C-alpha cells in the first residue's frame, strides 16, 4: 500500500472493475453493419434493374436515416461507457460503485442474509413491436441486516455492469456468504 493512501487493508479483497466500452462498440457496430448491408442490397437491386433510379437513391437515404435514428438510443443507453464501474468484496465489506449512482457499502458484521433476484421485465411495446423491443434485466441485491431491516441495490445489466460481470458478482456473493456463514438465496423472476 502506498504512503499517504487513505485505503484500509482488507483481507481477501477482490475488486472487479469494468467499463461498457465493448458493449457500446458492439451495438454501434451492429447498427452500421446493418446499414451497410441494406445499402449494398439497395444498390445491387438498382444495378439489377439496369440503372440506379431515384427510388434506389431515396431508399439508401431512408436506410441511413433509420440507422442514425437507431443509434441514438444506443448512445443514450451507453452514455458514459468509459467510466469505471467497481464491485469490491472482502472479509470485511461489500462496495459497489457505478457512475451517477451513490456508492453502496455494507459491512459483513451488519449482514444476516443476502438475497439476489434476477428480474427480467417484459418488452416495452411503446415505440417498437414486441419482437424488436429490448427486455430489461436487473439484479436486485437485498441485504437483511442483523437488526431485521433491509438494504437493497439494483444492478442494471445494460447500464451498470455487463452480463458476465453480473454472473461473477453473484458467484462472489454466494462464495463469501458461505464463507462468512450468512444466508444466501438466488431467484429469477420473469415479468411480462
């Protein structure tokens, strides 16, 4: 540990730090690849008919307008992809830090049990048809404290941590709960 550091040593501490850059880049890549594919198809159709007509050019313009509009939600979902999200767990405490959310911290000596609920909400049909609308997946982590109260934290599997990291977090919570002789329960809920 460095001199002047205000961090306290915690035995068996595991930190998971991640960003959402990769997820954003994959989503944007899919949008632009789709645009290139449809542009190529429109142009091939125009050449097949013997000449590129104004309809083919208009079709290409419409395709790219739709692609640009489709990237806007992607950019909104991944507003701050390069900011680091951190999950820390040790024999002493659990800490979760996500941009634009308050830091969550709880000590093991306050915890009686840990419950993790994976919640999959239905598809929103407001803008898009059901088949195209995204589902929202959350991990609600509830800590029952020794005084009987509950403290909760919701992890959004799109905006907070990637899916693989959420699986690691659940595995670490189960491992440490067993190690610290605390109750652990994992359930899945599907909402339509």
